[in-house]
C-alpha cells in the first residue's frame, strides 16, 4: 500500500469517527430535550402550577373589581348625602323643632 492511500484511509476513518461522535451527541441532546419537554409538561399539571393559574384568575377578577370601585364609591357618597338630608327637607325639621319647643314651653307654663 502506498503512503497516500494509508493517509487517505486514516483521514476517512477519522472523519467517520468524528461524524459518529457528533451524531451520538445530537442523539443525546435530542433525548435530553424530550426529557425536559416531558418534565415541563408534568410541571404544568402540578398543584403548584394549578395554584399559579388560579392566582392569575384571581388577579384578573380583582383588577376588574378595582376598576368598578370608583363608580360605586360615587354612588355611595350620593346615597349618604340623601340619607343625611332624609326625606324631610331641613327647613321642615327646624320648624318642627321650634313648634315642639313652644309646645314644651306651653306645657311647662300650664302646670
């Protein structure tokens, strides 16, 4: 055998070995990716992730409620003002109090 033939065969064998090792690394990386994908899928079904998902729903619900608080607060303020005034106008209340005081004074005088 000629020296160049031996060099070419050694180079070809080295290339096949390097390609085989690279292929083995690719296969191992693909298996690792599949294993990670399966773990992530299993984590999504865990109680912790369900709790996180529920908390995200709760946050969305609370933010919707917090946006509706201001109109409710305005309505409550108006309702309080109406309750404070009452159904009877204030001038009637003052008149009633004055008449009541006069009747009390008359009763005290009549005794």
